[in-house]
C-alpha cells in the first residue's frame, strides 16, 4: 500500500518532515565527528538531542513504532552524553552515525508503504 493510499497526505508530510529532521541530525553528527577526540561542543550535542527528540515525537504521532523506538534509544544515549554520564568515544559516535542510516532506511520503507520484518 503506498503512502498516498492510506492516510496519504499526512504520511507523505511525516516522511518529508522526518527527512528534514534527519538531514539536520546528520549534519550535526558530522560536526561532532569533526571534533572526534575532543570534548564535544555542547550546542551541537544539544542540537543532535533535539533532533532525535523531535523525530521520536513525530514518529510516535504517526504510529511509526520502529522509528520511535530507535529515536528513543538514540535520545537516551544523547541525554547521557549531555549529562556527562557517557563519553563520546569512537564507538558511541559511530553508532549514532550508523543510526542515521537506519532511520533513512526505515523512512524509505515508510515512504514506499513497505515494512521489513522486525528482528
């Protein structure tokens, strides 16, 4: 079923807004990547957190549960980073960057009206 045949316009708007949010998230994560090995810029870290938080709320509103769960997990990691309970090491930064790819794949499935089985 395509997004235009089931709640079409609203789902298409969700995909567009989520894509825009993800673009910002990816841009800010690249800024953090350029600071690799240094103390992360709190303003950039907060921007990444806000993007994940926005994506979580937006996806929940449209019952996109897999995106919501992933955004919630990313938000938890980012909150721990902001509070100094977690260090932004290579493994954490790589996982956050990889999550953008997963978000994009999930959004592409949503846009096509498809859904792969959950693992």
